[in-house]
C-alpha cells in the first residue's frame, strides 16, 4: 500500500472551535489604542467587526460552538483527508512516519475558507451588506469571495499590486465569484493616495492593502472588514484542522512527536498545532511544534517581540507580536501569503513561551522540497506550503540520521494550481534565493511605536 | 442544509471495471487495417500497447478485475464525492433534483487519472520503459505524467502547439512531475516534419499530436503509446465513476431519470453513463442519457457514422465512429479537451442504437452556465465540464416548465484551475461564439477512407 488515507465521516466534523486562550497560563498582552496607549475595548473594534467576532477575539472559553449553518457549508469539503506519505518516506529512506493533512481539497484550494465562511456568516447575521479585505497571493481573497457569494454579501478585495499584475488568474477566479478586485495601493482611499503621492510606482504590500481595506470599512456603516489571518478569532476558526488530525491519528493508532506548519500570519499553523499544544498545556501529551517561515521575511526567527501596527498606514490598534516593523516591505519571493511583517499575537505568545520552535528556509530549498513532494505524493503544494514540506523533510532526515522512528505531522495547507508561474520559473532555473534583508529590517524596527515598547 | 454530500468508504471502491460490450446486443463493428480493409487482430496493436490492454480492448467479459496496486493508488482520491446541488436547484427554482459527481478532486484535477494509472501499471508490468502520448488542454498529459512518475516510467507528451503556447502552466505542471513536453507539430517525427513542410505555422491539432506520439511508440520496442480517451479500454477504466454513482444514489434513495455528460473523445461520458446503460440493457431500470458537445466541433450531432482514422497522418487503424473527418481542424474555442474530430466507437454505437441522445451548445452559453454553477456551488468547472453543466441546467429548466420533479445526474469531470485565461476572457467579454463550420466539415468528410465506407 503506497498512500494511506484517513477519512472521517461527516458526523466527526468538530462541533466546536478550540480556543487556546483557555489553556494558556495567563492572558495575552493587551491590544493597545495607537493614540492613547491604553488597552482597547470591544467598542473600539465595533466599526470594523460584528460583535460576535469581537467576542470570539477576546474569549477565554475553551470550546466555542460552530453555528450549524457554517458546519453545513464546511461539510462540502470537510473533513479533509489525512494522508500517510508512504511514497515520500520511501524516497527519503527514513524510519520516520510522515503524515500530512491536506487542506487543498476546499473549493478555493486552501485552508482559508474555514474562516471565510464563518466570518461571512457572522457578518450576514449582523446585517452587514459588504465586506472589504486585502489579499496577497490571492488564497484569502478567493476564499472570502466564495464565502460572500454564499451569504449574498458584496466583496471588495484590495490585492497587492505586484500580485494583481502577476496573477491575473487569481483575480479572474475572484471575479467569477462576483468579487471586485482593486490593485493596491489605489486612489480609492486616503491611505492609498498618500502612498502613491510619495511613490507612484509602489508595487504594494499586505500592510498597505490592509490600510486601504480597513479605511473603507471604518467609513461605511453597512461595511465590515475581514482579515484572513493574525487575529485570535481567525486562528480559532482554523482549529477544525488540528481537531480532525487528532481523530484521524487515533484511527491510525499514532500520535505526532513533531508537528510542522508554515507561518505567514500564523493561521494554518495555529489551526493544526493549537489543539495539540492545548493537550500539552493540560498535561495530557507532550509534542514538539515547529513553525517554518521564509528566510527573506523572517518574522519569528529574526523579528522583535514588541508592540507594532498591523498595517502600514497605522490605522490598526497596536498588538504585541513578532514583527519586522510595519514599514518593512519583503523582497519579491514567490510565497505571497508569507510576505507579512508581523505575526499572529497568539502564535508569537506561543513561541515566546517556549511552546514551539521556529525555522526559516530560502525559496530554492522550498521549491526543491515541493517538487520532491509532488513527485512522490502526486500533489503540487502551494509555494507557502512548500515551507511546511521542507520542514517536515528535514525532520525526517534527522530521524534517518538518528535512527529514530518518530511520527511527523505537517499541514499541507493548499495546492499550487494558481502558482504555476513560480514552478515554471523554478524549473527554468530563473528563481534565486534572497539575502537576509538585515538593513531594511533594522530600519523598519527603528520605527516601532513608543506605546507598549517604552 | 445547502449542499449534500454522499461519500463512500474505501471498501466501496469498485473491485471491477464494467464492460458495456457484455450487454450490447451484438459486437461492435470491427476495427479495420487501413491498408487491407480487413479486420485487425491483437498482433497488429502489439507495437503500441501491452497485451493486457489489448485484451481489455476486445473483451466481452462484463466485469474485469481492477489490479490491487491500481486500486490502492486510486484510493488516494477515490471514491469521489457525489453532491446534491441544493444551491443550484434553488437558483434555478426547479422542482428537479440535481446531483453531480465531482472528479476534480484527483491530483491532476479531472477524471483522467482513473485510466492513466491503470495504463501506466499495465505498461510497467509489461516491461515498458517509456510512454508517449498527446494532449490538448493538458488534462490528459498531466494525468499521464503523474501516473508515469508513480510507476517510474519516462513520459513524452506531444502537446498541441496552440495549447503549448497558451497554457505554459499546464506544461510546467507536467514537467514538475518529470514529463517531457514537445509542441506538436514538431521536427522530432516524420509526421510532424511533413506537416511543418506544408505549413510551417501550423498550430497543431489532437489528430496531428496523436500521429507523432504513435510514430515514436511504433518505432521503439521499449516504448508504448497511451491514449486518454476513445478506445474501449480507456472507457472501461472510467466506469468506476458510474459504479460509485449507483452506490451513492442508493444512499440518497434516488435514481436518475436523466444522466448528462460532456463528450470530446467520450471517456468521462462513458464513465458515468455506461453502468446505467448496462442496467437499462439488462432490463433492470430505464434511464435517459444525454451527451453534450461543443457546437463548433459537433461530432455526434452533425458528424457521419462511418469508418475513419483516429489521427491526421493516418497511422492508426480505421474505426467506425461519428466523425467530422480526420483532417477537420476545429476552431479555437476554449475547451481543448473537446476539440477532436472523432468519437469513441462505443459511444457512437450507443448513440446509433438509440441508447442516448446528443445535444450541442456554443461556448458563451457554456461559460455562462459554468459561472452560474460556480456562484451557486463554489466549484469552478473546467471549460469542458461546463458543457455538462449547461446540459443539466437545461434539463432542470425543462422540469420547471413541465412541473416535473425529475432526478438529474451529471458528471463534473474536472475543475478549471488551469483554464483561468478562458474565464478571464469570458469575464472581459472577449469570448465569442463560433459558427457551425459547415464547409470545413463537408470538405473533411469528403476525404473519408474507402475501406468500410464503400
């Protein structure tokens, strides 16, 4: 038997999201108002989010029920399969057992719809008519476009300009689902205009696109803003991934020694890892957890754990997270979903508490691993997901060297069908690695806000 | 509940392929040698195919066991889901129940790996080292590349030149799995050279690409040729689709009144329909079956049921099928997988016997239906599959007009992730319909071979 698949019946789709905040020893550092430096309250977030999501953002309940309407939509593609990567194990000649959770079976090809559907649901329930968001590579924008269509909401996506131009197919995908895409920075917002005035050729960044989307939502009462990662409630919605893995590994009679996930904003990593970290915190079972990021945007491995803005125009509150500085613009490597200056505060807290480790890899090594995985397992990983692949392969190689039959679990968070230009460039030898952008990061970090960091 | 999904456990993956030949009232018209006009024997096909596949080609056994090694690989993505399209039904305001089988969950995104894996297996068993094939849109080439990688076979794909240039991402996908892609017509074969000599700017066709792939396989003892549709054994391998549907509809407590599939060479249509047509022929249960094709390549609706070549250079045997003439080059509409002059002889026989109907649609109507389906169900169909979608929608609309709550089943044979240029052009209003190419077809039909048709 080459590949082994573990499927769960529909009844095993989790009934609740798992909230790691319930098992942490203390509260997360407070979110601060950028003007006053004082902790913000729910009312400060109300212009952007419906109250149900704000309550989830600050909740310390361990289990939060998934609304039945959301569960029924998730069931279109969930529970997603867990695979034992027998052919990859053989190719690596490793005594390790490698399992991967495959989130690419969703209609938009990644884990993102897990939270897009939930966010669209709560906004529809709150009477919201229109949603704004940002997207980089397009995985998030596609997923929100899909979810908005399902709940009859308008969807406005600010797409980082370099991706808007490089990835017309992602844009066409979003437009087919009825969304409107605007290249960012744009002249539709004050934030965008200010940036274009200084730099008319600016190719954009996630931080800038967030500023534009937040500005539009804040100014219109019937409009909300949705984020595809970083926030507590987004991570919460992804925990169906790890909960399913727990049940699937039980079917396999296994438990991971090490869990690997890639980190941009942190949501797919949290989704697979938090339910296991919770068990560790509750003293039920130990586990090693490894977060993998690009070495050209090394938030967890080289960033500072400090208060910073989530966006470039400084419209968001201040959150304590690992950051490269909100003005840092990562070099143009091919994992648009990982090109973010910050990190989910809860993932940062987990790293700072010693509950996980972080590693970084450059892109040639990632694409080599992605290609090796595709040849062995038949599934072409998204560039973002190749970071988890290379992390898992390095663990399996360590097991070979140490002669240890450990169990490795990683999250294959999406397929690469919309990222073939990257593979084409890689196959043609046109991709290159990027130096660690030390100077740019130092300059961006010098501009960290005073509040919380003084 | 919006969408309803019917999943089968792994043990319900069919153990056998279903062979319609066992239930037909008589044998298919014989395959003829192009030189002598006499029926050919297995030995005539031996330079191209391993004997196990030739035996399947001519078998009249009803059930042919699926080798366990093939089953284990199919289980990576099979059994595929059957969905009840509740949201589409609601959008159409139809009393009909619409079910669709979704084959896009395979690693290459279509039904094609069902036969690619089987063909690669039998070739590996026969000691073959290298496989040649042709591909149009790339669904078949991708699937064979994937299967060859799994069985450690070299894979050489002649890709229709216009698609090679228009779809670099499909090519990159194949190359990532280790295949070699050559734009056809090429100077690597006598057939290709002869065509380039007459027309250096020739953009190619499936018929020409087949000629090149067949020529290379015939001249090398360690090399076989694989075809992605048309032949009996290819259709046979696709019958897992319809068999699964039978079991899944039984779970749903339903049975189709009408089955819809799109037809290029006929394999996905046969895959879903033949197990039901077999039941009809055995007097177990009646069913209407509708084959849908592009009106710009109207093989079943406007072609002649006659002996013709499968390729342009006339290297293949003569088969009796609906054909537009082997020299017919269809206009450049966006469903590359349906741009073939001929049809599977067994599908043609089914049509000629009154066991199915055929309809054709122009491409704007197809993309409109594909977009409507995507908005309702969240899955973006391949351009080929939009023909099945529009066929199913028209049946549902008829049910609405007639006030009949019929059960409609269609095959969503693949997703459109690699065909976004087509959707981009459609969204931008750049696509157009094509006139029925009456003159070109008449000219091509005038050149039909004498043998079998005299």
